[in-house]
C-alpha cells in the first residue's frame, strides 16, 4: 500500500495546532502537580527522595542523605498515626488513566499480605509515562481501573500499608519502566548535584523546596517514650494519659527527621521556679531518618510541684558560613 499523501493545508494545520509525529509524545513528560493535599514543611514533609547515587550508597538529588540505596520514589510523610487517621488526600499529579489499583492491605499490620507497596494506584499518562501512588490507607482508594482522571483528582489517602516505617505516600514516576527523578527529570542513579529540569509545575516546585530536616512531634510523657508509640500518638494524641503532679516520671520528648552526622543537639527541662530539672548536649554520630530523643526526671518524695514546666530542644548544623538551626521547639506543660 502506498503511503497516504496529506494535503499541504493539513500539514500546515498540524504544525499550528501542535500535532506531533507518532513517538514524539513519548519524549514529552507530564507536568506534575503536588500529589498531596497538605502543606509541605508543616503538615507533611519529604522524608526520602529518589536515590541518585550510582553506587551502593544513597544520595538525593541535592547530594544530601535523604534517600536510601535503590530508592525509586519520593516519600511524602505525615508525622504519625493521628495525622493519618485525620486524613490527607493523595491527588493525581497529572491527567491519566487508571492502569492498576490495589486496596485492602491493612495499615501497619505486623505481617503484611500482598504487595510491598500496599494499597496502590498506577496512572498511565501516555507515551510510556506512568506514575505510581503507594502505601495508601486501607479502604481509601477512590478510583477504578480504566477510569480517566484529571490532575488534582483524589486517588485515596496517605496510609501506612505495605512495607512502610511511617505513614506516607511514595510517589514514583517512570518512563517505559525506568525510574525518573521528578526533581531533575533524569533517571535514578545518575549522580547527584547535576541540576536538570524539574518536571514539577512552578507551584509544586515552590511547595516542594528542599528541606533538610525538621521536627515531627514533641510533648511530655510519664514514662520513657518509644518511637513506635510516639508515632502512634500514645503520648500526645487523643488517647494519651493525662499528666499530673503524681506522675511516676516527667519526660520531655521529641521526634525529628532528616538529622545528620555531626548535628549538635541540646535538651532542657525547666521547673516552674526556673530550676534546671534535666539537661543534655551531644553530637549525632550518624545520619538519622527519624530520631526520638527524651530527657526527664523522677519525682522526689511527694511528687512534682504544681506549675508550668518547659521543655526545649534545639538542633544546629554546621554550614560553610557558620551554622543553621534545623530544629527548635519549646513545649509547655501545666501540672496540677
């Protein structure tokens, strides 16, 4: 069969209207909007980025340690279970068709059945481009296979399903099966600090400005706290036991993220009369993705005096120009 000859007017119209030859769309990645309905840096943080280290180590696109070996997605987390239960929507980053979905995996189950990614939605954007939204909350997946969705459409809620150490969305972008870093437009493992062309829209790029650590939560407890229980909200959530002057202990605790080897910490617990009940300083020996710290005291004799107790925690990091504050938090507790 002879090839079809197109009239000159049709060719001109195609050029004006932006029509592309077959295969050209494959070279055009989707423009990505923010895939979560929360404020990055406040209600949500980016815990991990795509691993750009070509070797056995891990480096994010900015050459920081916010990744792990072989990681192929962007992890956007909430502080813990209370925030997950409150509900944070996961949104389609670009228009597409639902290629696959999975729901029914329990959140934070001791032994997970099903895929490591837990409850998942995969969107086909055409031209070999697809995005995947993993670890969604059980029962929250809001789309059906074959459904066409617009950018910003609700796909589900941030959850804790599959293999996950904290509640988060793992957003992954692929082109013809190859992981792509949306912060650079380059494939995973190609080396950090090379710049590149971000695939995020200007608004999403601004919202996702790189942050290298911060605070997840802080509070007081009547016992030595544990990380798992702190993430569950056992010490500061609606089920937390009340504290009074007869508490068996008074502990001020914090959970931070993205801390680095060499960061300097300082802790203070101050009594109502201004006395220093407990204090401590130190230097982190290694990077910490999420880091629980606490300081406290047991009562002397008849319990703790009533009044206003104050806990303070600060983390500073050395920079080329001196130092910067990574975490600074003050919490107050009134004991009666």
